[in-house]
């Protein structure tokens, strides 16, 4: 669970990010965490809608753990 009163460690909530053309999970991780190698955090938080970390689409709204 990454939302509400039952947050799993180490999450402290999440920001929402709408994917734009040209985005990758690595580029989003770099933007939020300053480290592209942190992309698995975003992937795991969005397993309900991302099945392959190399395939995200413009318009998807992703949870970005904080």
C-alpha cells in the first residue's frame, strides 16, 4: 500500500506524475531523486499499471514514492 494510513516502509506517501512523450522511468527517477538508478522504486509502486519498466506511455499517471 502506498497511499493512506497503511504506508509500507520506506514510503512516506507519493507524488503523482503524468508521463510525457520521451519520458522513461530512469528520467523520472532522475528528476525526483537525482539518481536514474532509483527507477525500480517507481516501477514497484506502479505494478498495477506497468508490466514492463521499458514501456510507459504519455498520459499515464504514475505514483512516485517520496
